[in-house]
C-alpha cells in the first residue's frame, strides 16, 4: 500500500510538520518524508500492496539506471508536472521492514499520485521494491505517459547500519547560512566547538560574503567543515524569516526543516552524537570542560540515547561591559592590529546575560542527541524519536547565545555576569589568531607576535 499521511502541527508556530508516504511490498517499504511550508492535512491512498513478483521495466546499469542520471550531492530533483522537490534518499534500518526515506519539499495545496522508481541490481523497478536499492527517483502518475526515460536519480545513502567505530564523535549542524558576514564570531565559534571536542561541523549554506567563503574554504581544507549547498530559489520563493511576518515565501527559512532532516540521516552512521544549533550558540558544561566529559554525566543522570535539551541564555551583543575586577580579558589586542579590523562579533566582549524569564525559559533551546535515536527533528527539539528528550540542569550545562537582545529594554545593571567563557579564553585567543593569520585575515607582520604568544 502507498499512502501519504500528515501531522497537524504548524511549522510557523515552531512545530514541525511532516508527511510520510511509503510504497511497500512484502519485502520493502519505501517512504517519503514530505516537509512543507504551506500544507493541507490529507490521507491519500494510491497503490495497493501485492505479493506478485517485482515488475521488471528495463535493463539498467548501476551508475546510470538505464538512461537516468545520478544527481550530484546537494542538487535538488523536481518531480515532473508537480511542485515537489526531492532532496536526498537514505536507507532506513530501524523499522520492521526495509525502507528508503526520501526527503522532499511538497506544496501542501497540491494533490499528487506518486510512483517510485528503484534502481536495484542493475535493473529498474516501478513501485514494488527490492532489498538493496542503489538509486531512487519519484514521478507523478499524471506525467508517466509523457515522461522521457532520462530521469534524475538520487543515490540511496546509509546502505549499511553501524553501531560503533564512528568516524566522528561529535558533529554539529549549522542550518541554514544565508547572507552571512560575521567572520569573527564564525571563527570563534568553530574554534570553541573544537575546544569542546567537536570534530565535524556541517553547514547548509545558501549565501555568504567572500570573506566567509574564504574562512569556510580554510576549514574545509583542514577537514573540520563540510559545506552542503542549500539553495532552492531556482524552484521556490524561499522565506527569509522563521515567521511569516519576518519574510513571506513558499518555504520556511531557506529550507531549514528539510536541511535538519537531511543532516540527521546524512550523519546517522557517521557520528556518535550530533548537535543541532546555530553558530552564535555554544553549549558549555559547567563542571567539566568538554562534551566528551559531559555526555557520560548526562547519560548517567537522564538515560542513554535520549535527546538532551539545553536552556537558552541570551548574551546581548549590543552591550559591552567590563568583567568584575577579579576577571581579566585575554590580550587578543597584542596581535596587531587585533580583532577590531575583523568583521563580526567578539563573543569574549559580551559576558553579561539577560535574566531568565518565564515567557522564554523553555523556548529556543538546542539539543545534543544520538542520531540513531531520531526519526524527525525540528528546529528546537525532536518531533519523532525513540526515547524522547530531557531538560539538562543549567548547573550541569547550558547554552550561551551571543546575539541581539531578546529583552531590549533592560538596563546594563539588570544584566547578570557569567564568566564561564573566560575559562576557554587563553587557548581560544591563540587558536583564533592562528586561523585569522593562516587564512590571510590578519596581516603577515603579526606572525612574530603570534609566535611569541605561543611560547608563553
């Protein structure tokens, strides 16, 4: 049976919507996670499952699937005669039957009868599946009679489930980056993540300044960053905001929701843990210094394989106050001409947070989770998972969010000093200076100063 089902949670009210379509036989279930901006709740049945042999269509070769073409990573596939966009495809190993999940964006007002084409063992099958499909595409029933055979196929990733020996211990997802120019906070954020134990950062990128591209190229060459091109403006009028009034469009916030879903499946068997956050957010332990030390504490207190939710604390980037006399800022200005000529926010200059208020206490949090326990994420938390989520005590760890103020009417004396970030400042300053110098964002005559600092 093939069906499309949906959930009644509204995306713009910070509740993620999903639709699930799956085509199945006795052997295989093929499912589509359909993520919308404008959606209509419906349940559409359009195929019946049978126990008949698989339908052979035409010979195919592994890399071409007949005359079909395999699209490069990040390229979207439009389903002919529909508004549907296919993003990526992943083998699902955690359900009772074999599944391939295709992440897609669908216009909610459109009713479509879908058909699934599977490239399996060098042959092409329609709707009925196989144990190990290598490539997949989706067509509309209305267009089948007119379609040419040269279709675009997605590679089916995650062919093998892994339970240990992951390439990465902690991977962070940053989604989505658009019109980004904040060089200093990007470098500081990436260096802080490494100090915390993160060894992979995945950035879903729409647009950025030339300086940001230069920094991303630097970190990509170092092996820390993977940049996923994430532009849908060729197909859709994407929204520039997370609420309709902040940016009308066809799809929420440059496609952030499908990006998060793609990331969870992309790194499901590559990373032991993943964190879904923004570059201006840092989850800092309070009694230990790294996530590697933090996670055993969380698993012991709240249980393993859960999603851990960290309280959001806003540090306004519009107010700069000196720390108490007992605290001192790191001497980053010793590196001529210092960070003042690097565009962006210096997180070490904003150590005062807004007080926690009831209205926002449990909003805008971010998570660390075992990706193999997640089925569908949302911007804040999870929509569907195996073991649910737990709030982390702020005295164990909490999130430091250096951004524009959420309570703009507060006076400086109403802000609360928190110097936890300074415990990382000496090493952070050194590594940030090194990156800025090696990437060409600091002048060459700073080299001698940096070398002297390294010897201290």
